[in-house]
């Protein structure tokens, strides 16, 4: 089978070598490798790259969106969690009155953000 190097594939497809590596890293394409580890792009990979570009343009989405869709297909737990979140209706905690619910949520978010910021600072200092 004839194959192109990453630089030849980039030139042919319009993607840069860096983007081709990124597309591979996020799981959207998996080029064959030589025994030495060099990527080899065949006709199938070039077609996938072309149709990927068309998909992105046609639906005004980014590579991350397609990568997430792939994760949703592969990871049942993630798919279930997203489905549950999309179907869930907001519910006011019983201990919070309706007129205090907004303030209660704001304070809860502030505490979470403060805790995350503190954890990030501690990790950075370590």
C-alpha cells in the first residue's frame, strides 16, 4: 500500500502536521505506523481527514465537539451521566424556601469556586 508521511499528508489534506498529531491524539484518526514509528497516511486516512473537515464546516462545530461525541459512544458511564443531566429538572432543596433559592445557589457556587481555587493553589505550591 502506498502511504504518505505526515508532512505529505498535511500538504495534501490542508491540515498542518501539528493538527494531524492533535487529531490522532483525540482519537479521530489512527494512521498506520512503520516499524520505526513514523506515521503513514493512506487513502482511507486522507478521505477521513477530508470528510472531517466537511463535517466541521457543515455543522459549524470544532474538533473537540467530534472528539466528545466519540467519547460519548465509547464511554457508557459518560453517556449515561450526560443523558441524566440533560433530562434532569432543577429541584429546590426542601430546606430552602422558594424566595431564598437563588441566593442559596449563589452561595453554594461561591463556596465551590473558593474550594477549587484553594485546591489549585495548593497543587501549584506543591
